[in-house]
């Protein structure tokens, strides 16, 4: 049994918040957890909870109708290092808003996968479980095995069937395209419920040092991969000579050639992301695409020109660090050059760097096979699953509680972002929300303000508004706002026109799960040796042929085909 006594003062605050805003504004000003980018930036996308009133106790969850007690819903969610407290004012606010008793365990992200998989394996998962992405998919083997055993609910009927279906009536979900729902589908059923639609092709932004562009006469922006290579090499040399220190062309370190720091460039040469489908209709891994060597040659030209750290393979992450001023470009999330107009109130470069450093972003450049754009492994930023043991009554309550919107609960978005007025922030005369008063920081941390968005529904991500168009000094310049709008528009249109995607999303291959790491163990080492000139084209092709002609690789292709129903 769980008992909570809520002070009259808090009840008054909640009622006031409910009158003014009901429940707050979600949105991804934030952070995407599923990515996990979002939840971890608690301050940018905070949700808050306040507490309302009466004493509430729960003993038999689903006996709500018969004995008047609130239904209990058990939940397991990820704590990204903030250490939220149980029974916080935030939790009590949501309970009072939805007239429910939430038994939530926020588990540290380091411990979460092991605990979650243990629960799933024994069919002892709570009513609602946050599913964590594993190897770039939410439908990983342990979870899919539990689905096939009938332990998780197929939510398709609640999403699409009947007049009250979520895809028809929910103010957020009704805007999601079928392609997005397809990413949530496994074997014809939907067992994960997305919390928002993320920004597309996130890791597609070529961030550059604009102060160096201006200083050394490189303001004419490259439009192709060949032009980009020459531009990077030229600006790197000019900056190194002019600044009196080594300034590399790109931030790159380690032996991971599938890392987001360079993957979009590989896409430009291969016309695919991690897994594509070749001209013969076979699944093809990017690094085994015959055109991948063109990308390696592009990287080798940078290396030979001194635009890449000569010891990049040693994994020193500071030598070429862009935000320390050690490189002229950085392939990163396209919405992360959100520097304030004054360059200092939101300083994206390291604190030790001069205030004169200025960030800019190039428009996506064109390669031989595609633009330098990397599709997300999935556009689902975070999601939840529901245990099949829940009764129909409980499932309906879960759908109500976990899929709130501003339209259904006025003020929802503000609470999702900043919490409850008087508890988690003070509303100033100019309309801004001040979180600095004594005690509010602790209450925000205890309540996990800003992170409930990974289990509750939030508005779809809008990084342009949330990062660049902030009120006050942190607002970006009009020029930067226009550039990020142009980049986003280009990416959205290109993703629609090209149909570029990871072709194995939600597909299963037992051979892939069991043997892929061993099969590809030496691939990045061979990439490193090629870029450094230690092996040639013949050695590379012989190495790749040995893998693609192996029984294991062929089995993986066949199993993906079978999983796709092809």
C-alpha cells in the first residue's frame, strides 16, 4: 500500500497551475532520449510536477471503480544521472492530474539494461516499461523473444482502430506519418509506443569555424564533396599558419569509421547508410559497398594533407577537438551550432577559448551518390511498452495517462518543460520562468523535471525553436536562425525525396546477433591502415571479398530477407 499526504499549500498551487496551464508544454527543446540526447539535457526540456491534494492510497490497483481508490500503474524508467526521488512533488502532481497512483522506479542508465532484461526474461516486467535502444534498434532479441511469447501488448488496435484511436484523435500522434509508425512495428504489430517524432537525419550538420572562414578568405562555401575536401585542406593550412598552432581540418579520432563524425561523408559516396539494398536486391552493409573505398580515398587525401590528426588511431579525443579550437570543421547534429548572438551567453566552444570564436554551418554538400546526410537509425526518440498482463481497464487508463496533450490538459506543455509554478519555477513579470530561487533546484532534481518526456507523450521535436529562438540573451542571431531553418528544410525535403533509410530497422537475424561483431572485428582497423597508406586498394578489396563471400554474411542477408518477408 502506498500513502501520500499532500499539504493544502501544494493543493492550492496545483489548482492554480491547473487553471492557468493545466499541464505543460512538451516539445523537444530538449533532448531526445532514445537517442538519449534529450533526456540527458534536463535543463532544456523540463517537465515538472506539482502536487495536489488529498491523501490517496492504493491497494489493489484495478479495484478503483469498486472501492474508490486510485488505480496503481507500475513503471520502470531510465534515470540519466539526476537521482530523482520517489514520491516527489512532480510525481504527485501527475498522479492528481490523472487520478492515478504511479509506482515508478527510476533506474540509473548504467544498471537499466541488465535490470530490464532480467525482468523481461522472467516475464516480471512492470505495467509500463521504457524500452532502451540496443544496437540501434528498440526491437532487440530479448525483447522480441518476450513479444513472441505473448508477454507484451500489441497496441495496434488502440492506435488505429475505432473512432477513439490515438492516430485519429491524439493531437500529437495524429500528425505522425505511416512511415514513422512503421519504425515502431515488429512482425506486423506495434509493441512500442513512441514518445515523440525526433528531428530527421540528426547527425548531418557540418559545423565550421566562421571566424576563420572570414579571417582567411574562405567564405565561399563548398557545394560538393570534392569542393569540401579542398576547402577543408585549404582552411586548415591557412589557419595553422596564421594562428601559430596546428588547426586540423576535421575533428576525428579513434578507429570507428562508422561514427557520426564521418558517416554522412560515407553516405555521400555510397548512397546508403548502415544497411542498404544493392542493385541485386540484397542487403548490403555500408563498409562492404564497392563505392565505400571512394570515401576512404577522400579521407586519405585529408590525412595525406595533414588535415587529420596523424595519430588519430590512438584515440586522443582532444587533439583535434573542434570546440577547443583545434579543427575547422566538425560533423555533428545539425542543430548544435546554436551559439547566441553575443557569442558568450550561450558559448558552445570550451570556456577556455576566446569569445571571438564563431560557429556556422554549411548546407549539406553533394557527393557522387547522395548528399552528405545521415538518416537516423530510428526517428523514435524514446518509447514505452505495456505488459500483456494488464487488464483492458488498466490498458485504457495507461493510454489516458501516458498520452496527454496540451489540448486535452491545458497547460500540459509548460509543466512538461518547466514544472509547476511556485514549486519548480517563479513566473517573472516579463513572462520568463525563473528556476533560481532557493530550493527550486533541489525540487527540480528530486522531481526529475524535464525527463518525464521519455515515458509521457511530448510534442514533436523542434530544435530550431528550442535551441536557436530562445527568449533573452541566449537567442541566436537572425542569420544563424535562418541558416538552421534552411538546413532543416533541405534535410526534411531530401529525406522525403530520397527515401534514404537504414533498411534493417526492426528486422531480425540470429546470425547477425550472434556473429556480427566477430565477423567485422577487423574492418575498422583495415580502414585505418588504408587511410594511413599501410595497405592499398587490392588488399582492401581482397579483405572485403573474404567477408561478403563468407557463409556468415550470406546467412545474415538471407535472414534479413526472411524477416522482411521478401
